[in-house]
C-alpha cells in the first residue's frame, strides 16, 4: 500500500501539476499548497537517473519522479532488461561477478554447443577458485559451505556431473535456510521453496531501500509512489534488481516448481524422476544460481581476490590436475 504522506503529494502532482507547469512552478505550487518544510528536485537512481521532487516530511524523505515510469523507460530507450532477454532465450539467471560483454554475447547466442562454450568461458577454473577462496569467504552463510562447494566442483571436473549437481542443489538450499535462520527471517522449514522465496523477497527490499533508492547525503531511504515499485520497471532501470528478479523468476518458474519439466528442476532430480539432468550446461546453470545467491545474501556486486595466495594456488593446482586427468582419460578411451 502506498505511503499516505506521499500519496497526497503524488496525486496532486499527477492530476493537477504534471505537464502544466515548469519545474520551478511545480515546486512553488507544492510548497504553497502543502507547506512542507522544504521541497526541491534531485536526480535519483543508479544506472538510469531521473529527476524527482524531494519532500522531507515527518522524518521521511519522499520522492516523486517528474516523469512517469513509461516516460523514463522511453527516454532511456529501454524496452527489455538484459535479465529478461537472458531468461527468455536460455531460461538462465542473470549472473553476477561476470563482465557485461560476456552476458550480452550470451543473450545473442542460441542454446547449443556455442552457448556452452560461452558458459565455460564465464567460469574457468581460475574464476571458480577466486570465488571459493575469495568472494565466498566474505559471506558467512556461504563460507560455512565452502567444503561442500569445493567437492561439488571436484565432482564436476572428474566428470561426475550428476553428483556435482545434486550436491550443489543441497548446498544452495542449505545456504538459503541458514541465511533466514541467521537473520530471523520467517520461512516454512518443511518446504523447499519457502527459504528461497524469503531470501529473494528480503534481498529485493534491502537493495531497493538501501542502495537503489537511497539518499547518501541524508543517509535516508527514498520513499517513492507504488507506481514506481513494480518489478518490471525496477529491473529495467537497475542491474542489481534485474539480477535478483531474474534469479527469483528462475527459481519459482523452473528450479523449485514442483510440476516443472525443465531439465534442471529440484523436485524431479532429487525425487529420481529426471534421469537425464547430468549434462554440462546444468552444472553451469546451477553454479550461476550459487553466484546469484551469493549476491542476494550479501548485496555486494563485487568479486574479491584470494586473500591467502598459497591457498588459492593449492586449490587451482588441484582443480587443474583433475581437469587434465579427465581430459587425458577421454582422449585414450
């Protein structure tokens, strides 16, 4: 439900002032009609900025964009988000910690062998080691699962694809549950989807209120009208929201949906009805889900290098040996 304070300003602006007065006249009218302590304009947003009327009131910071969400998208020539394109073409999660150039190339590549090559290029052994020994060490709930993640990667490199996928499925669910427990987030402990939904709902709200719509000068969140808070608009103006929403959509429509025929579905795999899930592309799909979960629980878009160089080199050598051994076996068979 829309905040009552902003509702009165928004309706007055939209129905009485918009497209009829200059920005200066709009501010004067709002000041004269409502007598707020102050009123001014400011650009808000992250990847796509838009001018908004800012009104401090009762300890809150209200923000009314001067343009409608349709006008904002049209001005920035945004018809669909990168995450939407990737989801539509590959039923794939928008990956964090990956250069945008690789993601754009993937959205333009049909599913098949070439797409698998691009997935593999996103996650070479060096990147996986960096994540395990660097980025994941900073995230409490993932750090406690490091050994299991490492074993899942080792299984994949040894060509035990089914084992690696089933292990990653349990790891991802365990991380979501641990995050909810650590942060006193309510979820249904007997269901497989509930913790996932709770993590993504929490992550979206936190990202929106503490990063996307946040005024760093006053250290306050910006309260916008409900018209600007729907997922479609938010994901098209911000890459972080796009990532969280693409992961949420993938989880609810494919990964955790009980009657889904998708080749990577938790229920069909763990209940033994899917006998063809152990393909390379599914490992990368699931590793991307782990990456997206790392972003969802940390809200940190940056990857971090290995803190202890010897640890990173040791794991890299281990992974390389496994990969080389399996490639040799394939060659002689």
